[in-house]
């Protein structure tokens, strides 16, 4: 076989990794490592990690079943037995017991004695975050698209469930979407926004600004959190017309009609509203390919006054803390959706520089896995 075109001579790291892998792949070494006291804990952790990768799809479906059946809400008031839960779950006692034992294994539920089950810490966290539950319930579409991951990677999967759900990602005229087409994804984004919003307002002082424009801001969930932190800040959302109409209703319901407004349009085609000294893009850029991001950032730069700022907040790649989220989860989620990718802070910084921004800073956030943040200014 001819050498691979463009192949390089193996580096020292390559040679060490190859030696390591030959040893680890050896059945004889595996038996030794499992038996020898000093290597047994390592071998056990590696075996567990490999099994978790093998069985991960089952774990995800156990979680989905718990959310679909509202198990955490049922257990929130007090621990219950499988027999007591079975009627509420519309299944036999044996099936309820099977689900509860699986949930215990995943540390979502815990045994409390006398045959009762109660919420474990992970289950309690999910019960307190309905937005996370909504995202898990939404995953049945993603599971369908991942039924044949190779076809998805090769572009042979056809029209995906996620591309249908996030129709704006592939629509020729997103601004023409009727209200019924945006209701489901608008509600999903609004429900999952508060975790991200709390981390962003902790990382950036919005009180230094007079007016903020949240582009792609959906129903205004993020700005409603900002409103509590910066009571004198004027708020504006720019999103598709049908989504903007939902934002107006949400602002009114929150008592913000006097300081909040919503503009309808297509962020990639229509003129962006002026007058803001701060523009925010929250979980927007990673939905779009590089060409669309470059054009959008250039348009934002033109809409800002001298000294105005752009705050970008979204999941970012490039670190061990975010690798599973950015490269595994969003790598495939956005592929199924039809556009976009998670970018590193360096990649976003480069795109901002190309658009004319300067004084670009990466902001530390409480939970980098959920969101990173970058602020840039127009000179």
C-alpha cells in the first residue's frame, strides 16, 4: 500500500501513543491489569467508561422515559413505592420497579428503605429546571436523526427531524414563517434560557449601558432576566416577525411594556434597529455557518455607534470542560439541524476582528459548559 498523501513522519508523541495502544489492546495485558492491585483501579475505570459509551443510548432513553412520565415531579413531594407509582405511570408494578431501578443506577432516583424511592440530587436538579426537562423531551427528534449516524455524516439522511423543527435554519424566507411554525421552538428556547441568562448577567454589568438590542432574542426571556439586574436599561428584541409578536406579549405580561419593545425581521437581510449601545447575540452564532456569521457581525458593527459593544454568549469549543458538549453533542445536533457549529473563542475573536471590532475580551462564566462569553467594542 502506498504511503498516505501528505503523511508526516510519526512524532515522538505518535510513537509513544502507538506503543501504549499496542499494550492496552493486548488481551494478556488486560488480564494482568485487572488482577494486579496497582493497576486494578485504572482497569476498572477504563472498563466502566467503555461500558458507559456502549450503553449510553440506554441511559438517554431511561432519562427520556423519566421526563416523559413526569417521574421527578411525582417523587418531589415524598418518596413512593413502585406499587404506589404504577397507576400514575400507567404501567404494571413490575415495569415501574424496572424504571425506578434504572433511574437509581443513573443516580436520578435513590432508594429510601421500605421499598420506597425518592429523588436523588440529579433528579431534584431536573425537577427544579423545567427548561432542561423540555430539552430532554425535545430530543426524540434528535434520536430519530441519529438512527443512522453514518448516513447523517455522509449527507444521505435526507430531510431531518431537527431541520423541520428549526425551520428557520434552512428556510429561504424565514421572516415569512407563520405564528404556528415558530411557537414550538420559541417556547423551547424561552424555557431553557434562564440558566444561560443567569450566568451572563453575573459575568457582565449591563447597568453601564442605556439601550440593549438582543438579536435573535426569541420571546425576550434573556432580556427579562437582564431587566431585573439593570432596571434603567431600555430593552429591544429583534427576531422573526411571528417571534417578535410573542415577545411583545411576554413583555406586556411581565410589566415591561414601558421599557421593552420587539422588532420583526430577518437578521440576515433586514436593517437592524439602531439606537442601541449594546447588542447581544445569545445562542445565535453557533446555529449558523461561517459566511452567515461574518455577514451578521459586519451588520452588527455597522448598527452600533462608536464605543458601542457587542456581547456574544453561547456554548464554545476548545477546552476540556466543553469538549463533550461542543464537539460531541452540538457537533451532531447542528449537523442534523442543517447548519452551524460550535466555535472556539479564538475563532469567534478572529471573526469579530474581520468585522471591524476591537478591544475583544473573553469573559469568565460560572459554567463554561453551558455558555462562554465574549465582549467586543466598536471604536
